[in-house]
C-alpha cells in the first residue's frame, strides 16, 4: 500500500467534489484520461503516478450508451450493510473484476484479460493487458500466474491437496506455460470446456497472485531470519501458515494484499464499519476517459440481521439487497414513502428455488438413509406440500410454486420439470409411503420407521430467513397429514453445513441451485455429485472433490448416471449435444426429487438511494451466474453530482 492512503481516508470527503484534470496519454491516439479528484492530491504530491501511467496500455473501455446507461461523475461514499464480519468478502463479489466475466445477458467476455484464444477447448491462451498493475502499483504479469502455479498450487506445504480440482480434465492436469510477460497458456490433452466459465464465477479460482508482495512470506524467496521473525510476530506455526494468513484474495481481509478489484480494502482488522477506496490502478474507463469506479469509497457496516430492513427504512443504505427478503417489502415501501430518500426495486431471483428441502442421502443413520433413498418417500414428501398455500401466505402469490428446476430465462426450462411431483396430492403421497412399507402408525397417526421409531424427520435450517421457518410451519401440518412429523431445528449456517458434511443431518433447507439460469455454455457439474455443498449428497461430493481420499463413492444408479452424463457433456462436440445432456440431467432430478423445491422466482427487494444512478430497475439477483450486483457493474453506478 502506498504511503499516503491512511491520510487520504481521513480527508476523503473533502476531495469528492474536486475538479478533474485532463491528461493526454503520450503516444496514445485514443481519448485523454481524466485524473480523479480523489487521487489528484497524491499525484500532485508525487506519491502516486498520474492517471496516464496508472492505466493499462489498453484499458477496458466501457460503452455505457450501448448498455442504456448514463455517463457518471466520480465521487461519493456508498453505504451498505452485511450481517457477518467475514462478509466483507462481498466486495470481491460485487466488484466482479474477473479474468473473464459475464455480461448482463450472461455472455462470457474478457475483463481483466485483454483477450484469449481457445483451440478446441484444449488449449487456452490468455492475453494480459500490457502495463496493467496491482492496486499498489506492482506490475500484473504472467509472473503472477507462474507464482500461483509453481509456488502455491504445486507447493505441498501451501496446497497439500495439490492444484484445485477444477483444473483436472479426465484426471489430468494441464501443461501451463508463460511464454512472455502478457501470455499464459493452459493446455490439456482432452477438452476442458468449462475452464473459462470457472474464471467468471462469483467466487472465482484466483489462478494468479500478487507475487511481489507474497514472496516476502514464502520460504523459497524470503530471508530465513526475517521470515522466522514474521512467523513469530504473527503467532503462527510455520511460514506456510503465515503465507496463507495473508493470501486471501477472496476473503479480502488483508488490507495490504494488492488487488485488481475496483475498490480495495482500507481497513485493518475486524471493525464494525469497513471502508473500501477506489483502486487507483483499476483497468476500466468510460468512453470519455474517466476511470471507473465512479464512486470513491464504499462503507460497509456490519449489523445484526434483524436490523438491515430497519436501517434501510431509515435511509441508512445507498444500495442494499443482502439481508433483505420478501417479507421486508412492506416496511421498505413505508420508509420509501415517508422519507423519499430511496426507491425499492423488485428484482427477480436467480436461484433455482427460493426454498428447497434436501433429504440427506448420505446421512449416518442407516435406517433414515435407506428410507430417504427410497424415491417413493421423497416423492411423497414433495406431493404432500401445499405450495399454493405457502405462495399465498408468504409471497402474496408473486412467486412460482413448483419443484426445483431451472428458471424460465434458461433455454433448458421445461414446464414439466417444475410440475414434476409438485402438485398438492396428499392421497397419492400416502399411497407412496404405504408402498414404501411405512404402514405402521402410532395413536397420533405418525408412521413408524422399519426399526420401530416414529417417523420424525428433523429438518435443519440456517435460521437466517424467517420465510423459511414460516414455510416449514405450514409444511409441518401438511406432512402430519401423511404421518410424517417434521421437527425444525435452526442452527448457525456454518454449524449446519458441518453437520450435513459429517452425515449428522437427516434433511436441511437452503435455496435451490445457485444457478437457476444455465446457458448453453454452462457446465452441469452442479447437477452431478461433484460438490459436498449440494446438501442431498455431501459425502459423494467429498469423494469427487478429494479424488476418493474422503467421502463415499456414489452407489445409487441415477447418481452414477449423472456423473456419466457430466462426463459426456465435457466431451461433447457441439451445443446441441450439450443441450440434450442438460435435459437428461434435469429430467433425472425432476424424477428423483433430490431437492424438494417449494417456490421459485420470489421478488428480491433492492434498496437504491434516490441519488444513486445507473442501477437497473429490472434485474436478477443471482449468486451464480451474476455475483449478485457484480454483472451489473457497480463500478458504473454513480451519485448525482458525485455526492453521496
């Protein structure tokens, strides 16, 4: 971090309205670039190079007019909130500077990269922008990729499991080479069609690192005595632990770690309020030569979950969606009318389901495992849910009841997938449970498991969304009518996931697939047992992710078929073949009910200050693809008159 940052933070508000300085780029035929009022005092003081020396030789020029947006002005502080200290990482999500990124219509395009060449999905040549720099001014070159590949991903002390699994194709790693400063090549022996899509994720695999900064913590580069002192000072056990402590590109918790995001962390340690300031070396400009982001600083306050709506209602957020749900719309509308300082947009949601129940097919209880693996039981549990009542009571009929599947905006949407085993039919549900052999009942009408226990299904939740608990209360009555007692257990999110991963949980609740909007180029990997975070098969996912070192191999026919189909998709020659595989995989999910979807497409409230512009009124709130605000490029949002 250059030396004057802290001083700048204290006087940030004083420079927001400062005038711009036009600086022609020597030898450059394009537009002159505009020095920001925020950084101009540092440039004048000699602490920072002028804008013409900070931008890449070929910056990414954003065509705002083509997007229907207005030119903005630099300046202002954007206030937003999160509910957990570790969620400052949302700035990496919202910032959405990626090697490759999605546009608003989910088309993949270069971002940090100047360009790329794809030869048969086997050989990818990544072209960097000459002159691109990290936020501290260090050059961003192929050396940063080489450091990650050779000194982190293939260093057994820093990466005990080896390179990340997304790089494997047919069990083989690529050959990676670095011919010159701006070229990086990944080459596989077999097609690896989802490589570029991985780079565009909301949580991307950072296949590069700020090597000049991190080498001071690496035993192969640092002075041994100095490194030992650093290890002792940080109170960690080894240099590897020290390196990992400071190497958090996604967590964004090391304010000294250089970044390529539009805003950089300017707050050390854990605080109630974190401040992020504009990256002076950011690579995007508008067509007038004004460097993005338009907004100078972002202040992110950590508040209790229950306060997000109230503080938004009081006009304390300039941009807010995280922590808000459908049930908050009335209080947000009231605040909008009373204060006239913000608007409440209702965006669509990109998750495959707003609420989904996941029977754990890998639960440790052998009786429950066999019971939940019986597809008749899963279908019965789905058929017994009155989704229309839940939609009416919780979403004023604005959501779409149905099973978990992709949304209408996906080319793979089919109505029959949403309707599969999702009508409210208690009679058929009872018949299915009887056919499954669960015919014995107690005096209250609750069925018995094969070992004589009552059929009491504990459904665990993260306890973060009131709508989930309200829905489960309705489902409790529905399932009681078919002889299944639902017991709801709210937990902390991390505890919930750990219990699911360990096989302790019988069933859990979360959203549907993050990506409810897959496109023709989207990998269907999340439909196959490849990841433990799909709560229906955590141990199968562990098995895949660890190469068989942990977890369990899939031992059910349809799960194995999903893996085969995924493999076929990876080897497919064209989009038509991939689309057919997508439909087969979605058909299996619709028929096998691995996740019991309740409703989909519930509106997501988004609070937007009246002074904040370029925020789309109609959009999709999606984690993947989309990175929530990310695909809408918050670096293009601006405050009226540059004051916010």
